[in-house]
């Protein structure tokens, strides 16, 4: 396979990034941090008021499927719910990502009434940002998933700018297309896409997504990840690599760029102080915490060097593959239930 070196290079880069993000000086893995996290983005645009097979409104079928499936999800799975375009809600973050309270979660799911358009790109970013916030609190342990339930294409033109960065951060993105005439354009760009043309298939699609939430996350890309990456369009894979190259923004909001270092300037008319020769401190035995901090810094540096090297190899492989195929690339693969 022509793209196999590309796939392996990307996987190594992702593994290095995840491992580096988990090195915290003086801290060890805590079992209480191993939570699976699923942020649900629910479309409540005007078209979700339409009927589907079985004479049920799309929004009602989505609510019913979520409530029924979430009743069977392990209680230690953290759930969050974002709703866009509901005409009756004062806030879109109707259930904050965190520990489960099934009674409150059920009420949150039942509230939205369809009303507006489909700002999907903005809510992909918003949902991913909440997941990254949680990942920082959990020191990178656990799994992080964005489940999008929608019946229409984005109206805000922000999907393409944000999605590569979301995927590059290691967030799994699942999309369920509700009674759409054709597959959503996200079908070939995300980890999984499922069509749901009636209430039963919608419930089945939601159940399948939650069934895939793993019990433990090792932070190492496995064969399923390789298959997902291999299916992505080449331009998106390149964008993901560029996002991966900046590991300092691993848990920062989507779209964050590291600002260039600015040399401080002295106010006008004020001479900067003359530099003094550094004084050598008295030698002292390094403390234990300082030793562990130095070790962590060394490991982080090593992972960063490995990451950069892999990315250079990856970009070279992409250019070679593109040149060899005359600029064409295979279309992304759609995962069917």
C-alpha cells in the first residue's frame, strides 16, 4: 500500500504526543482519572422539527434514542450535552461534561425545541474545547469522544478550518446523519458515520457509538486508528500533522496558535539595566522533587524531538506519494454500522 508509511508515521507522531502530554513531574497515574468522556452535540435546528419514518419528529427520535441508550452506559462514563439552535433555551451547554446525574441528564435531553440554523463548525470546536479542558484535568488519561447528531450540513463554513485540529488532538469524532437525503459531507472525514433513517436505526446508531467507548485508554494508536487515518483525504492528513507538530497546544482551545516570543522593550527614554555577571550559587544536593522534575523535562524533550522527526518523515512521504500519483489521492472511507 502506498500510504502505509504515511499511516505508521502519523500513528507514531500521535502516540508520542499523547505520551508526552501525560508526563507530569512528581505525579503518577491515578485510577480516578481513568474516565471515558463523551460530549454530545445535538442539532436542534428548524429541520429537526420534520417527521421521519414512523411519523415521529427527528428531534423526538433523537431524544428517545439518547435517553434509552444512556440508561445502559456505565455510570463512570462522563457525559456532556451541547445543543445548538434550540428556540427555547437560554444556554447551549445544557449538561456540563462530568459525573453523571441521570435525572438531570434526562431533563436536559428533553428540553430542546427546534428553531434555528446549523452552525455545526462552531459547535464542533466548542464541544472539542470542553473535552480538551477535561483532558487537562485528567492529565491525559481516559478517552475523549465527540458525538454529533445532526440532519443537515453546516451553515457557518467553519467545519473545514476546525475539524483537522480536532482530529489531530486525538479526539474521536462520530457523526449520525438523521434522515438525510444523502450522506453528510463529514462521512468521509470523521472516525465513523452512521445513517439513521428511522427511530430504530437512530437508536441502534447511538448504541453502537457508546459500545465503542473503550474501558481503558493506553494512549497508543492501534490497528483501528491506522485504518481510520488511512481513510482520510491527504490534505486533511497533512493539516493534522501540522497541528500535531505544535505539542505545546495539545490541550489548548481548538485553533490556538503558540504566540511568537516577544523581547521586552524598555520604555522610551529609559536605559535598560546593564547585565550583571551571574553569581554562582553555593553547591547543594538537588532535592528529590527537582530530580523528578528534571527527569520529566528530559523525557518531554526526547518525545518532542521524536515527534518532530516523525513529522518531517511524514511530510516527505506525503510529498513523494503525491508526486508518484500525479497529485491524486484516494477518497476517505465511510464506516457503516
